[in-house]
């Protein structure tokens, strides 16, 4: 059964707060990422970053962000799905929504730094790993890229 998720481009401080609450749960509480590493200068409504939040009913259950990285290149970051919603297809839905918005914004390719446990998830969506493994916030990552059609 597909759950009725609603994914929004963040347009208000309330929605941004909802997105940040999901990220806090997943990254800070579950994964132990220090708050000063998780929250940065791109986490405002006027930073040029496009934030996304997904709801199940009124409850925020996933979040992510897309920001300009280089000419024609967008960077996908902070993709977070609450534990209760993992395995439902929501992660794929939010990724596809970000890709659609990236195309609308004129990006030709997307970059992301995947936690290695999630590498296979991104590969199934067409992202290709490059470079060496590296650590970020004490968690092993791999850089990945995808050209948008």
C-alpha cells in the first residue's frame, strides 16, 4: 500500500522548521552528528538553497535540500527519512522530486555525498560513485554524480 505522502518545496518558516525537525531526528539523534555540523549557513529561507519536506498527513516524515554547487551543477544534501517511513518508497519519491526541481532550475547534473550504507539506493536512481571514500561527521561517504536528461 502506498502511503499518501505530500512533498513540498519549503516556502515558509513553519515548513523549514518541520524539515529541520526530521533532519535533527535522523542525523543528530540517530546518527550522532554534532548539531554544529548538521546545521549550516544553507539552512535559511534566503540562502539560495531549496529545501524540501514530506508530510504524511500533518506529520513531517522526510526532508532534503538542493543547492547550487557549480555552474550547471546542483548538490543534493541532507536527505533524511524518519525510521518509521523507511522502505516505503518515500526516499525515492523525494529524490525524484528534487531532480524535477533541479531540471526546472536549469541544472544539467547533480552531485551528492552518500553515506556508504546508502550508496546502493542512489545507484538504483542512476547516480555513479567517483573518487575515494571519505569521512564526514565521523561517517564514511562516497561522492556520486548523475547527469540529468
